């Protein structure tokens, strides 16, 4: 049997690790230039710089998983 070929590209991330929402926003050429310059100064990719400006580290709270509903108790009613 021939050896199994390895797949090309980056390996898949574990479930829940990949970013899954894309937010697009329009800016003027001047705004785009300012964003790019600030990202370069911070030595971060543009998307990371924007993300950190909008949601500082530690402020984004993970949402509870829908498959783990909290069981109701008589005290909840």
C-alpha cells in the first residue's frame, strides 16, 4: 500500500478555537491609513490591533454552551 499523503495547509483548529464571525466596516482612505500606521507602530497585525482596541483583553466573556442547560430546581421557581 502506498504511503498516505499528508494534507497541505494549516492543520484544523480544535472546535471553539477558531474565530467564526466576520465583521466588515467601511472606512475612508484616510481612516484606513491611520489604522494601518497605528497597527504597524504596535507591531501587531491590523485585525489584532483593531480587535484589541474594540475589546480589550479580558473583557470578552465566553458565552455558556447551549448544550449545557442549567437544570431547574424548586428554588428557581
